C-alpha cells in the first residue's frame, strides 16, 4: 500500500516521504485493513522494527479527537514524544514525572505521551482530558503479565474505557504468546505476523567446537583470527582477561566479529557489575576512539562509574544500566543510534526500553540471581533482547546469539546426535529448546496480588467508579483477569481487602454496611499515588512525631519515616557499613520515631537509616561523587532515591494537612531536597 492511499494530511504524507517511507510494510497494511484508521480496536503482535510506531501514528492521526500513547518507561516516553512532536500539525505533550506538561497543555494536546502510572494518577484525580480521548495506544502490552506494572496497566485500560466512552484501543507488542486472548478481552481485531524488514537468525554457542549453530542451519566459527584483527582493535589474544572465562571469551569474539564486518553489537549480561566488567575487557580490545563523547560523559560527572564509562567510551564501548546517571544513559543511547558507538554492554532493562537496534545481539548470561538462587531468564525477556538485532536500512541481516552457562569445552561424551545427524552438546540443546524453539510465556493477569488489589480498590472508590463491594466487583469484571478467569469469584478476596483498608483508616462503611466511602486520609493516599500500606505507615510516623519534643525533631526524623515505607526503593547494605550505621543510628535514637527495642527487622531498618544518611548528605550539598564514594551506591540510584524521597515527603506533608496536625518537618525536608 502506498503512503498516498492513507487518510492523512498531505503534510503528513510528505513527512513520511522525507523520511524515506513510501510503502507500508505488510503488517502495517494488515493493520490498516483491520480498521486501525477507522476507529477499530486493534491488537498488533509483530516483531521489533516491523513498523509498530507508524501503526500507532496512523491510529492517532485519524482519530476523531485527542489521543493517548501509554508507555512503560520514561526513556521510551521521551523518545516517542520527540517522534510525535515532529509530525506536522500535531501538538504533543508528555507526562512521566521527569517531564510533566502543565494540566492545561494536556487538556489541549493532540497527543499525550505518558506512563500507565501517570494516566492512572490522572484518572484518580479526575483529570478532564481523559474523558475527551478518542484513541489510546498501549505500547508493550505484554507487560499486562508483569507483577510490577501489569495491574496498573490492566486497571487503567478498564477504567479509561468507562471514562472515555467509545475510545479506540490499539495495543502493540513484539513478544506475546496469547495475543488472541488479549484481543478478545479488548474486543479487537488481531494483526499477528512474523514478518521483519531485516531477517533475523538466532543461534546458540556450542562450546564443544567453538561455533554458533543458527536456526537456519548455518554454523559460525567464533575463534578470533589473530592474523587479521579489526582495523581499530588489538589482537584478542593479547588480553589476559579474555582467556580466563569461556563465556566472556566467546562474547568478546562475537562482538569483535560483528564490528569487523561493519556492524554494531549489543551484549547483554546479568548485572551492573558484569556490564561494566565486560565493557572494560572489550575496551582493552578497542573498537574505535571517541574522545568527544568521553569528554561529554566526564563533563556530566566524575564518579568512579562515570570515569569508568568515559574510559570505555574512549575505545568505542559503553555500558548501560540503571545505576548510571540519566544524562549518561541518554548520551549513550543517542551515540549508539548515531553509530558513534560500536558496542554497548547492558543489563536486560535496555531491551525493554528505547530503540537501540544492532546488527548482532549477544546474550551472554541466561540466568540471574533472584535473591535466593540463580534462575533462568524468562523466554519473553530473552526474545525481547534478541529482537533488537537488525537495523532497517543499515543491516543486511540481524543475528542473535545465546551463550550462557559455559564452563570449558564440553567432552565429546556430552554430545548427542539430532535427527539430521548433526551433533550438538547437551548444554547447547538445552538452551536451544528453552529459548530458540520455545515461544514467550503467556500473559497472565497479576491483578489479584494483594498489594495491587488494595491499591486499586481504594482508587476505584476515590475516583467514583464504585461505592460498594458489588460495584467494585462490577469494575473488576471488565478486567483482563476476569476475562481469563471467568469462573473465578473475587467476592471473598474483596471482602478481605475492604476490611484491611477499613482497618488502615482509608475506607469507611455507612450504617448499611454495604456503601463504601474513602476517608479524608484514604482520598489523600490514593490521589498522592502511594500504596495504602505506605499511607498507613506515613500516618503512624506523623503521629509518632507529634510525641517527640520539638527540639529533637529534624529533617532526619522525616527521612526515617519516608525511607522505611514500601514505596521507597531499598538500598544495598555492605558488611563494612553495619558498624558505622549502628553507631550513627544509636547516637541519633532521640531523633528517630523508631524504638530500638521494638524493631522486628533490624537489617531492613539499617537500610532505612542508610537511605536517610544519603539523602541528608545530598540536602547538605555533598556532591554525587562524594556520596557514591562514601555510600557505595550508583549515581543513578542517588537520582532515584532523591526523586522518590521528594515525592514521599510531599505526600507526608499533604497528609499532615489532612490530619490537621501541626508538623512542618516534611515540608522542610522537601524544600531541602
């Protein structure tokens, strides 16, 4: 289908032509035929780079009113906002926390880009722009099955259709096993395809003969050829680091091979430390100097992490993880897209975020530590990483290679013969069955998790969607959970959840014992977008502060209260820190609301005190470099902790007003941060 056949303005068609888009990809044409430009609900399950963003644009451009684009991550929101702003005649706005448009801008925007959490918050607070929506696009809809984000996305979709009657819903995903089920829930047409503009082959490294076996039947030897190293690289055999670990050696060889052939490479590992370590080893090989980018990184910050990143970038390699400062992550992503970087070593979070395709993806680590044991990565997560391989208009093909769990060469007795007579090691066969042949896990609703239900039941009542248990059940009957579990009865669970919310002082019942209403505190808790358990703990903390002599109250008191809540991300506690933290804590007990003799989980409380120390240092003007050195945290973690503390201090201050308590230390703490 030609772009000229689309029901969009001439200016938009010219915009597409200028971008080199003259014909629709087959999945895009299928979406048009499914009614995406006619206001029909459509589920699009197609590979990465097959054109999902253009499908979303067509839906929003042809909608009879404002549109909303829901994303899971802020970085992705920023990227999509920039893309939509470039469309002729489109006024776009963004709401993510990092970048929040004024309410009036959201009211008048043609397209709003927001995270599900920001949309949920807008619904709870009665934002009128939600009622006017004509189209809602949900990116990464497979996250319905995520324990963290799934319940909010599910409830948001269910309630937004009640607020904006007749709204068109378009859901997008590259990795989904049961799209028919999601399409049925949303009463949508399904567009499902395996077509890609760049072919992708997936392979598994076979340590028995140091080759990659691909799903197209080809084999790729990966032993580095020391006689013909890359033009900008040293001989791989010169680095002692590359010979000590078989899986790392294989990864380095695969990365070097991709760069030699003119491509870029993403290497995924299990942890932040492993990402930085692998980047250092690859930097020792060298993939082209980039001193300008390295200098830009140094200008942002000189923490040990920043210095390590700049050193690696000098050799054309970067690492990427949540511990980096956000400005550093943005620089790395942009440089890679502009081909100013050849290699990124990353944790899996990069695969679920911004658009950073590469010719080859190497997944070195297929297991990660869960806190109790090493566990296999979900198939969906691995497929997300593999899907990053192959850049349209730049690469003739894309390749994804799985390594993982190599010790040394496998004995010949460790091999088995397939039906076609080809030998694969048992370890290779295991990874092949688990990830290459297998489809991603089915999306399963996570709504019935108790924390999620407490949060959303309270929100439904505060937002006016329900004023009784029966009405709560009626709303939940329109969720993905109810669609998947049509015979499930949530009555008993909702009875328990409502009882818990009443005990927390967030809900109240009328004399009939059937009508439900949020208390003033419950309304504040929901509208401030915190968990009910966090709200209850903040109320307890506020009341405890009123019993402390005024001269003993400080910002440290307020920080102890907010840092111990479920909505505050935890921090790591090193063995060498415990003694110092204990001395600091015991010397400041008069300032804290906690009674030392009543602490159930002392380790967790020490983590709370560490967070309070970090935030106190920040508020006192201590530099990020010094905080990183003193407390052994990542600069990106500091940014996250400060942001969350500001949010929770502001929430606690709002609760003091709701309670009518004269406590201003939370407002003071918010100002200092």
